[in-house]
């Protein structure tokens, strides 16, 4: 559905996207992830035909965006970042305008607007002036707009940015529900979002591809296995033992109620057993009781931090030789 | 041309929901009404109204009262066109809809042109009043309006162009007002320069002379060719500017 090959984009001397290649298959709901400034919006704007690329090619449903612009654009529904709308129009008026613009035939227009109003759950607001809507509702109008004409591909740029938790949950559910009928590419800098709404993810950092695959593949992409330990003993004692091994003990939190602490060891798979054994020995020698040792799953947050860390370390190298781990 | 009519309708609608539009239109009509009243009052004593110097001729020609409003009205009409859409970001959904750049530019331009025509429409009432109380040469009236349309069409095209050059409505308005002013001044060169090519050029582009000629029913096609080029060239530049945003 989307084929991006060797895509680069510079704003003057700033390289926002560098040699990016990825594909999105029909029917996938793909999260497009990256920290702020990673180049997500730039990439999506190029996919949607709003910006030209410096080099590389983008194909939407088999049509090159640069060469067959209209064919490519008529197959995608795009919601830009921050979802800009005309404040003076009513929701219904706006969507009828957009439907006409997208070539929905006159006779089908009213029904189509009704359909997307309902899908995006803004049917009660058709007669409300857009300028009076809350951010959450404006975002939904943007999604309704993207759905007009039922394009096979939807590209949504940060549809949950700036919303409150309830709205985020609703928009996320909406995105997930679109998965059956559309291919969806949705950008975000929030990881849980991808876990909850997407089947696959593409991770970029500073314009470069960092990881691509199913959520499980991404999780493993960090390349570090994890083991969680439950330890009985005073918090200060546990911390003292852990601090000496801060490179591998990535988490250490006291659970006050039970007088225990939870530790997480993270290391490359082949060294994990060795480090775990060493830590257990150190804890035992210190008179602390190891109650439980279980394999742990990295959260996407952690993987993301690890995936984007190398770049960050490189960037900050002159200031700080050894990055601190939390 | 898909989407052309949709954009045109929205542009006209959006213009008339802004208070600035009503203020401008009202001020324009009040000024023109006053202008007309003064002319009629000054002609009231005269019995012999020749074809060369009647109230209609004075309304369209031989007065700066016609250009002053144009100088303000045209920049105000056009300043929003692209600048506001770029400032607010709505240009992004607009240009990612499957519509061509030429459609977008023409729809926006023809929307301001239609608004401009709508602003002048009530002044036809003055002509009807004149027609009731005296001899009125409708050919002269038609030529006068043709000149108003031809000159305004060029000014609006210039305004559309400057609106595509900046994200600030104010900057767009100032830039187009200055360009229009410059064009007007260039025409005044007709009265300043000595006989020669410079003066020929100046008289060719002179809006002042054009209005005077048209107001006397003299429609020179060379004038219209010049007016058309003042429409086409800025619009061509606008199309190129809109396309270049994608590459910036
Ligand atoms: N119009 C622009 N002009 C210059 N630099 C830009 C422009 N838009 C984005 N950038 C820069 O490009 C980089 C990527 O931006 P963006 O694509 O918006 O990232 P994201 O959406 O992932 O936060 C940033 O460093 C940003 O400052
Ligand atoms: Mg962004």
C-alpha cells in the first residue's frame, strides 16, 4: 500500500529525513514512532503529497506521488498534524465542502457525510461551528474528513496529541476500529499508543529508520533480555548492592507493603544468565533473600529508549562519556 | 477542474462571515454614495449635459475618488486568500486533496473577483437614479463598469499574488497596496515625462487615462490587453509560488 524507498528531505541545511525506506502492507495498522523532531510529520507530509522530497520515491497504492499525484492522493485520507480546519464553517458544511473537493458525487455526498460523522462520533455536532469545538472534537472532525470517500489508506499525524486521557482512549479505539477496512499509518511519540492500537510499528529517530516490524519484533529489537527479581530486605541494602551493578540493573523499586523490592536485570541475551547469577550471589552474600526470579518482557518504552539511545549517546558524547541509566 | 467550484463557494462564504468584509463593503458604499452625491450636486445647476462631461463621466473618470477605495478595497479583499490559510495551516488539507494548483488559484481569485463585483453592484442603483431624471448613455455606463472591472481584476490578481508570498495578511495587504500604488504612479508619468518612449510606456499603463477614456465610452483594446496581462502574470506567478511551497 505504501512503498518508501531511500527517501530524504532537507530543509535548507537541516536534514529532516535521511535515506528512509519502509513498506506498509494492505490492511495493517502501523504506528509511526519517533521522538519529537524525528521527522515523522515531514515524512507523512511527503507521503500525502504536501511536500516534495529531496531524493527517493514514494508509491501509494502503486502510484508514484511525484509523478501521478492525483491518482495517489485520491487513494488516501490524510489528517495533518494539529488538524487545521476553517473555524467559521459548521462541521457539516466543512465535511460537505471536503466531500465535494474529494470528488464524492453530488448525490452521494449527504449520505457520505452522514456516514463519516457517525463513524467519527461527531453526528451530534454537524450544526456546530468548528471554532466552538473542543480540541478533541476538532480532531475527530479531522478523522471524519480523512474517512470521506472511504480511501483505502489513512494517514493520521498525531491524532491524540493535546487530548485528555478520555479523549485519547476514544480516539485510539476509533483508530483501532478502522483497521479492518483501511490500511492505517498513524504517527505518535507515545509508545503505549502503538501497543494498544497498532499491529506493526516503524520507529524513526533523527530522520533515520531505527526499527520496523510487528510489535513483538520491535520489542526484541532492543536486543536485551530481561529478568525480574523479587528481593526481601531493607531498601538501602538492596540499593547498595544494585548500585555497584547499575549498568545491568535497570530498575529497582521498593515495595513498602511487603518489605520487598523489585529489580530488573537487562543485558544482551547471551550474557543475561551470567549477570543474573552474579546478582543473585551478591544479594545472598549481603544477607538479602531472593524470593523470585522470572523472565520479564521489555515494555515498548524501554525498547524505544534503548533504540534511540545510541543516537543520543553519540550526540552527547563530548559532554558525557558514560550515559546514566535510570 | 475538480474542486474548483467547492473552493470558490467556500471562499465567498468565508469572506462574508468576517466582520472586516462588512466594514469594508459598507465603507466602500458610503464613500461611493457620497462621491456620487457630490457629483450630482455639482451638476445640478447645469442644464446642458454633454456626452463628454456628465455625472457618469465624472463618476468613473477625472476623479481620484475612484482609485482611493480601490487602493484599499483590493488589498483587503485579497489579503486572506493564501496568507491566512498558510498561517492557520488549512493550506495543508487543501493542497493534499486531489485538486490541481491552477484550480486552487483560479477559485480563490475568481471568488475575490465575484466579491468585488458584488461590492460595485449597488452603485448601478445610482445610474438608474440618473437615468430616471435625465438622459443617460448606457454605452458610457457599460464602458465605465468595464473599466472598473478590468482595472480591479488586475489589482485583485496582484493582491492574490502578494497573499501567496507571505503568511501575514497585513504584509500581504501592504505589499499589494504598494504594488498597486506603484502601478498607478507609473501611469502618472504620462503627465511628467517629456515626449519619448518613457512617456509612451507610462501612458500605456496609465489607469487614469484608461478610466477617463472608458468613462467617455472610448474602449481601446490595447488597454484591455494590458489589463489582461496584469491579471495573467500575477496569477501565473501565484501558481508557481504555490507549487514551490512543496519544494521549500
Ligand atoms: N518547515 C520547516 N523548515 C525547517 N525545518 C523544519 C521544518 N519543518 C520541520 N523542520 C525540522 O525538521 C525536523 C523534523 O521535524 P518533524 O518532521 O516535524 O518532526 P516530528 O513530526 O517527528 O516531530 C525537526 O528538526 C524540525 O525542526
Ligand atoms: Mg510532528
